[in-house]
C-alpha cells in the first residue's frame, strides 16, 4: 500500500553517484513501489543535493524488514558513540 507519506530532512555528509563523490544536502524517506527491488513495496531513501542536478542522488530501496533492522542499527551506533 502506498502511503504517499514522505519525510524530507536536511543531511550533511557525502554520497557517491555516477560523477563521483558529492556533498549531500537532503534525504527523503518514503514507502512506495520500488523501481528495481523485487518487493511489492519498499522503504525508499534518496540522498540528494538538488543544486548539483539529477546525478547528485543516491537511491536505496529496502524491504520493510531490512529498513527496520537498519533503523535499529543506526540508533544503536549513534547512541553508543554520543561521546565521540
């Protein structure tokens, strides 16, 4: 089921696209039909820098289970390294 719910947040970091590494400025997260993954619906994350054009994009399509595991792993790592 497509929710059409999209969350966009500012992102500071780097992504690697067809032209090489670029600075990120945003990340969009949404649940929708994938373009390539073999699932009916996926959690999709786009890391982008719109100012650099369409090639400044890294896209990820994850199964619901993989997205949940990734979210938990990110939270664990961030909480364990708060003092670093």
